[in-house]
C-alpha cells in the first residue's frame, strides 16, 4: 500500500463515520458548529477534536486545530509526517496551513466547499483546494465527499 493512497481505507471510513456521529450529536444539542476532526497515522487513530470556537471564545479553535494539537501532544512531537487529517467539513484556509505546517500531506473530508455557505465557513471563499495545492511547494492529497450524504444537511443551513 502507498503511504498516501488516493482512496480512504476502511479504518478511515469508520473514523469518518464516527466523526459525523459526533458532529451531528453536537449540532443536535445546540452546538454552534457541529464540526469534528481526527488525525490518523496509517489505520491508527491518534486524536480527535471538536470545534471549540464558541466554547473557548477563540476563533482559532477549529476542530482540525484541536485534533492537530491533541495529536502532537500524544506523540510528544510537533511533526505529524505520515499522518492523515480527517474532518467532517473541508478545512478552511487556516486549518489547511496548520495541517501543512505539521507535515501532513493528506486530508480527507466529508462536506466540501461547493455544498455549504462559503461566507459562513471560509474567510477566502474564492480560493479552492486546487489553489492551495498549486501554491504548496510539495503538494498534498485532498479527498473530498467521504460520507458527505450523512452530514451535508447540517452545514447547508445559513444560520449558526
């Protein structure tokens, strides 16, 4: 198997389904964003994170950032080379940059930017994944739409 396969593994699909369950549960209980993320190395789950922006009153506490921080703490290493970031919503610009600074070269997401209100979730809605891939001197793999049918409805709404 390649280090970064073009298709999600069975373990990654299982983790994505768990993340979607967690995101839906948060959204159903009045959670502000209902976004969940995880970091895996191979088929091993290293860390999960939920959006904590409203909980911590910190605009940088996106689910992806929380998961990245938890993974680096668990490994006691700021490098996440060889890991994959999974998230229920296509990562924003900040989270993509953090992913790349951590050394992650593969991201898998459920709902994609074209299917959600861009002004709600993205600071630079004119930039797409291909734009970021082209600007990245090493490139990265982005796999979108995994299990998106289970989550699109909670992100499609305009309200928070």
